[in-house]
C-alpha cells in the first residue's frame, strides 16, 4: 500500500474501533433501537450526499433491492442492535475485540457457502485457534468484563457481520455495482428496516446531553458514513482482501479508545484472547507468510 492508502487504512480502523465507545456513551441517552436508527439515518445521509455529488445512480431493480435489503439486515440492522444491547451490560473494549472475530467467522461461513472458497488445512488450523481465542474473550468465568449475555450479544453481532459479508460476496458482488452505490443503497435499506422495527423495541424520551449528542453525531457521520466511504475506497485501491485486514486492527483501537476515554479495565483474558484470535486469522489467511515475503522483497 502507498502512504495514502495506509493513512486511509489506519483512519478506518480508528473510526470503527471508536464506534464501540460512541455506542457506549450514546446509550446513556437513547434506547438501542433509537441509537441504531439515528446511526443509520445519519450514515445514509452522508453516503447519499456523496453519491449525488458524484452522480452515482442507485440500483433500480426490485430483485437487486431485495438482496440489498437482506445485506442491510445482516450487515447493519441485526449487528448494530446486538452491539447496542450488548454494550448495555459489557464494555466497549470487549465488544470491539469480539467483533475482531468477524474475519474468522467469515472464513468459516465462506467455506460452507461458497464452493470456490473451500477451507485448506491452514485455514482449518487458523479457525480452531481462533475459536480458542473467542472462548478466552467471552470468559464466562470472568464477570468484570460485563454479563455473559452482553458478551454473547456482541459475539452474535460478529456472526451477523460474517453472514452479511458472505451474502454480499455471493449475491451482490457478481452484479458489478459501483461500490458507492452499493454502500449507499445498503444503508438506506437498513435505515428503512430499522425505522419499521424501532417502535416495537421500546421507546423513551431521548436525553440529549453534550456527550450523548456528540457520540451520536460522530457514530453516524464518521464511524458509519465516512467509514463506509473509506472502506470501499480501499477496496478499489488495494483490493478486497487487503482492505478486509482492517478488521484485525479495529480491536486494538477499540481497546485503546475505551481505556483512554471510558477508563475500562484491561484484563489478561481480554489481551490473551484478542491476541489468539488475531494470530488465528493471520495464520488462516497466511498474513504472516505474506509479511515475511514483503520484508524480503524490501531488503532486496
């Protein structure tokens, strides 16, 4: 990657890693349903504005919109809600690290659902190692990281993200849609779906304190809207595989931001589990071998 791509890569990891702290603070004034709806509406507004400025047209086929709605359900609505409910009883740092298991879960689901992506022995070992890391992260024996139900909800969000990625790869990627059009359409569909279900998820009068308002705005405009723009820009510049590696860095920023701004504790199983998950994914995708080759090439 060139310097500009590296900067976008790190900025995206920071925005997605910070989102867990924004969620934690936003929940002080909003219900999970209200928070997710606000996040999606703001994010969709950002992408629609950019699409309009660049004159990028959205899809018109009803069949394509059906697939987009399914992608929005698994890639946005379900995981956003699970994260919001999960972070009511667990920390932002542990939520971020659990989401770091998304690439690992994606490998497992892709192996089962996509004939062209069968698991190799390397992937199988990586998946097994990653599973051990997830058990360490959830740590049912350790209550200081929040409730077990909260940690399971965050892990469920990672599962839903993985389903969403595989669904997009199987049904939407072959259509050749412009990345910006796909991202904007997915957030619009997700916002509509969330608007339908929000009244049934419980309602209270929002409390817009300064920190709550700032967190909602930053979560919607930056960690959702701008983050999607950066992600699809990276896909175009360096490819989907390299861009997806941002999920390995997100947990690091999630823990750092939550420790710095929320004062959350750093426990041994948080660090150990996160490291094992990342090593498992890195081994499964041969990231370590690629890194060694890049270093050798650089020396020559």
